[in-house]
């Protein structure tokens, strides 16, 4: 059996959890010596679709017509979509219907949390849903004195100064407002937020938090790749 791992708009999504998830999927395939491809033009027996764009829909439909098995990765729900982008609440019901069309056509669904599984089941989806965490690559997060020193130098962290770190896109559901509120109550601690979303698409309240409505001990570092 040969598996197709598919991620539409990879250049745009590479900074997101979905972008990292497919890298973990590829690694899992390699560990298990499972034959796979990321090229939709290759031959395959099963497709694992991670995205919801037009190309993903076309691939799903083509696979179904060819009698090939389809796994949809339930990265997204209507509830998570709300309060994420400008106008997202207005179109959320349409987005829910759109997601339903994808999930309903799949042979099975993989979702990262029990919470997401509950939401997708609530849409009326009766396909098998498996909860599998996106996970992290633990060896990348072991103690490393050299990296610690580079990190502290890059952010000008004083000896003995405490640091709180968060990683996520600029979404309210990620707790960006609570992050800033806690920082206000702990002025002797540095708070650094990694990750970013285009300021042109996030709601005004979130944009103000990132650009000006935060104390001096908060740093929005954006997306950093590799050594700082």
C-alpha cells in the first residue's frame, strides 16, 4: 500500500500547526518504513488530506471516484474558526457546512483532540474518528546550554530574569489577551510570544494587543526559524 500525504498551500501553512503536523506524518511514515508520497500526481492507494481548499476538494473527489480510501485530518472546526479573522464569525455557519462536506466524504477522520472529535461528531458526522495528537519532536527540546545562551543574548535577558514563553498564532482562542493580562501583573518577568498571523486579517482588538496594547515586558517575536 502507498499513502499520499497532501497539504495544500504548504508555503502559507508551514508556520502553523498544520504545517508541522504533516512533517510529523512524514517522519512516522519513515519510522514505520511505510511507502508514501507527497506528490498527488503519483500513484497511491490511500490519501491523507490535511487541508480544505479547492485542490484538496478536487483531490478528495478524484480519489473517491477512483475507489481509493480517503482520510481527512480534522484540524479545523467551526468553533475554532470563530474569532480568528476579520468577519470569521459572520461566515462561521458556512464554514461549518463546508467542513461537513469534506468530513462526510471521508472514510475516516483523524483529529488532534477529544474536544475536536466531540465537535465534529456534533456536526452529524458518523464516520470513524480517531484522536491522535499532533505531538512534538521531544529530542528537539532537550536542555542545551549553547542554545540557551543564544536565546538569552538575542532577547537581552538579564541573568536570573524569569521568562514565560508561548507559541501560537495571533488568535483570541490561543489566549493572547490572558497572556498580556498576566504579564501586566508580573512586571519583573519577561513574556515572549512566538508565532504570528498577518495583521491585515486579524480582528482589530487582537491587532491592537500585538502592536500597542501590551506592557514593556511583553515581546511579540514573530516566527523564528532555526537558531536565533
